[in-house]
C-alpha cells in the first residue's frame, strides 16, 4: 500500500470544513471583539489551572461541540485556529504608517504564534480598519483548496473589506501618486485582501498570511455595497438550495428523465434505420427483376412479342406434303 492510499484511509475529506472555517475567519475579522473575549477567556483559564491542563481541557471541548465543562461557550478564535497557529500580519501601529509612508517604503511585517499572541496581533491590525466589514467573499473564484500530504490543506481566497476612512493625509507633491484621487475623512473605502492559509486535517488554521496592496484603497458607495451584498446573499442562497435534499432528488429525477429520453431516441433511431434498410432492399430487388430478360421470366416468349419460339418456317418442307 502506497503512502497516498494510507493517507486517504487515515484522513477523511474535510474540504467542507475548510469552507466553514474561512466563513468564521471572515466573521472574526469583522468582529475584533471576539479576539478580546478569547484573550480574557485564555487569561481566566490560565490562572486557574496549568497550561497543560488548559490545553487538555481545550482538546476535549473542541472534540464534542465547542463547550468547556459543559456550560461555557468557547470563543470563536479557539474554533478557527489551532493552539500553535502562526500568523504574519502588518507590524504597523497607526493608519498613517500602514496607509501613509509605507505605501512608498513597503509594509513591515510581524509574525506571532499561539492563541494569545495572534489575538493581540489581529486586534492591532484590524484597528487600522475600524468597523471593517470583511464578509465580502469574491466569488468567483471563491476558495481554492489544495489537499496536501498528511491530511492538511493549503487554501487561497479573496475578500473585500469595506470601512469608513478616518484619516486625512497631506498630499505629497513628490509622491508618484500625487495626482490620484485619494480618500478623505468620512469616505467609504474598500480594499481587496487575499487570504493565504494552511489548515490541519480537521480544517483548523495552522498558519495565516493575508496579502493586500495598501496602495489600492479605493472609494466606494453605500448603494453599490448594498447591491453587492444583496447579490452575494442571493448567490449564497442559490448554493444552499442547490445542495438541499430536494434539489438532489430533482436532479436525480431529471437525470432519469434524460436517460429515458436518450433510450427512446436510440429506439426511434434503430426503427427508422431498419425501415430505411428494408425500403432499400425492396427497391434493389425490384430493379434486379426489371433488369432480367423477359425470356428468363416467361419461357416461350421472345422480345418481338407474340410469335412462338418454335414454328414452321415457310422455307421448310411441310411433313404433310409427303403423305
């Protein structure tokens, strides 16, 4: 048995879980208070037990439905990220740094691992896009999920974040972007973020490294965003309906009707072909009969018609004359 067969037998396909985790990730990015709740929960648990006991309790809880001790809800970050997840996010502390001079000099990055460190790093990054709405998956292309050895997954996806611009930067006449229409305080803006992450065999994130262009922040309109949000909801509802049991039965019925229609078409085709073949044979036989000599068909008749083939010639002597 080769390694790929062993991997298939040991790890079930969790692609659907990966999609769910990405939805939860977008929810977290849109609601940074969830990270603060995770920090508070982590601190409270770490003061009442050892770290190993906390991780053991965490593992037990996440296996049976995200509940600690049967009466406490697990914060969403504990559902999305593994205990040793590593994230790489911008190091910037202020918007003037990330969306100001780092537009020309480049973005400084910072890495962190562990639940406490990644929650703090996420909160600092998301504060630069206050009240940002990340629940705007760009679909198509949607998620690209690559299954790799060991039951893990590498995923790329893209979403748009929409937030209100709370900054006012003086225009730099020496900047190459001086003549562009920059957002001003109070404008609704949008930016595209490409999510690049890796998950374990259960779909939980092992790493997360968003990629975006801080020079590509564009103005948008509330009406446009409302239309986009409505269209995405309609598309999502269509996908949900398409996956329902009713739709499955309808598709099965349609497939069966298609198969029956195909069989009927084949039957008609065979019948028509048989009729054509019979007609062709009949015409061929008719032509064959017409081409034959009439002498072969009616003995005793010649082509001049009428006179017997054997008759007494006038030049031949009549036998009765010798009598």
